[in-house]
């Protein structure tokens, strides 16, 4: 009798993990609590246990010391799971590590020295690729197009989440959550032939639709883009925005 292949106790494989970037402009937990409460509008599953990377680069000089334990607990209250801190100065490192958080320098591939020749050209070609999904995106399913646009030719159902570092194109109906420009690209957009989403986001700026998506826009081709810190909803055809948050 042949033996089945032995199974290793653990396997490590490359996986795509999406994390929310929480850019802190204050270390005051009461102010942060009020801001998160206003942002979520009391929606209990606004973040749905997303991972969060805290970016402290925008904290003003001389800010009050960060109570890391209280901050982690506050984020947990809003279903955000802190996993790392970005751009932290050296004097914060020990306190951050004591909470089990990782340190993130904030450097990306774009910080690397430029490369010459075919290698650089091949990398540029790879970054221009898109991810194409031809099947419906079901409730509870999450799709992330890292470093590229996302094209979906089927319906995106309620409870589904689609994410792209570039723009999102849905050649069908979009009912779930759509987050474009996930790595900070404020020029990214969201397009759909019909749209009644639960939530949309461009470069971290969110808008939810507890009162329903604008009825005059729901059944036709729509694009969503960022104008400053505001989400604008346009028909694909007219130039003038029809609805603004």
C-alpha cells in the first residue's frame, strides 16, 4: 500500500494582505474617538475587522505622548486591528514593539534607486498590467488588485469587497464595497455600468450610503472620483458633477 505524501506541520506561501492606512494628525485618543465615530456614522461594520497600519509622520512637533495601549483598544472598538506603525521615530520604537506592533519604515519600491536597461522596462510593463475578473464577486469575497487597475465583467454583490491600487472598472452592477487608489493614488476612479454600493473609497477617503445611493445615478454608467477631500459622483457622460458628499 502506497503511503500518502507527508504533510509538513506548516507551510509559508506568498499572500496578498490588505491593510487600512490610518494617518494620525493627533495623539489625543478622545479626539480620535470623536473623529472615528463621525467617520463611521455609527455603522458597526464600517471597517469589518480590517488590518490597520498607523502612520505617525503627520503628527505635529511636540504632540502629546501616544498611549499605544489605549490607541490599539480604541481602534479595536471600531473593528480596526492595528498591526504596524509607519514612520515612527526611534524614541517610539520600544513602546510600539511592547504592544506587539511591527515597525514600518514607509519605504516602497518607488524609493529604490532607478534601474537602467531591460530590467527597468520589464518592471514598468508589469506595473501597467490589470487584473481581470470574469465571474460574479460573492458576499464575503474580497479581491485586491495590487499595483494595478481592477476590471470586473460580472456583478459585485452586497457584502463583497473589491480593492485596487489603481482604478476599478465594473462592467456590470456594483452593490458591495469598492476601494480604489488603496495605496494612496488620489487620481484613481471607480466606474460601473450600474451602481448602488455599500461604501466607496478613493485613496482612503470614504463615503457610505445609509440613505441610499442617489436614485438619479443608480441605473446608468457612473464614475466616482476624488475632489480634494470630497467624493464626487458623476454620470459617465456629463462633465458637471451631479451629486457631491
